[in-house]
C-alpha cells in the first residue's frame, strides 16, 4: 500500500526519496467496511481521501430525503466534500463506502504544508484538481444535453469498471435515469 501512494504521485511528478518521506508523513491510512461512512452531512470534513482499494459514493440528500449521487470514486481517485473541506465548514454531503474500502487521508493543514514546502506537490494537486474540474464539467454538460443512451455510453466509454461494480439502481440514479431505462440500454449493448 505504501508504494501505491508514491506510484500515484509519480504519474504526475517525480519525487526524491527524501521528498517522498516528507510527503508520506502527512498521510494516514483508514479502513471502512462496506456500508461505512467517511463523511457525514453536518459534520466536519477532516480529510480528502485517495482510494487505495474499494468504491465510494458521494451523495446529497434533498429536503424530501431523495438521494442524489454526485460522484463515485474508485482506486486512485480522490474524493471529499471539497467546499466543506477547504472552508472548514460542516459537510453538505455524505461519503459512503459501497465496498470495503482503504484510503489515504490528507488533512487541509497537511495539504497546505505540502504545497508550501514541496513545489512538486503543488503542481501535482493542481494537475489533479484540473482533471477533476474537467470531468465534472463533462458530466454536467452530459446531464444537460445528452439523451439517456448518450449518458449511458459516456459512462461505458469513460468508466467501464464502474459499470461492473455499481448496482444498477445506483448507476441509474447517477445517470438521472429510471432503472427500467438503464436495464433497456444495458440489454441493447
């Protein structure tokens, strides 16, 4: 597990052993069982999480209690309630473990220290943030302009592993489709 963090970072920037040792000391490891929570609405958000193994679901519950799936996160994906984490305010989202999950955890203080002391890490985090923003915009545009079939095909093309790991009801909710529509599209492919 320890080398996964270094390999993940070095997909973007190279680190010396000394730099990596400094970076690694700012992360902790957590484990949650299937169905466990990493973030609970109205609670503080202490960490941003890098998924080592497992699958997460970030959700918003509206006033009627309806669940809206904001995103999924699997291995090598970062997830948290970013506005709450950065502003140190209570969460507006819940982060559930769909599978047994192991994560690296990084506090905001740790993040700020790494950015201030290791310029390569500032570059790394900027790269990850930009990729996340691009993916979010693509999802929003898809939601606004695509047919159900196009939404399904986008996830099938961009996130094929997700299709195998997420229950159909969750996938339908994520895509904004009825379960029946998703089942029909599933059979057509």
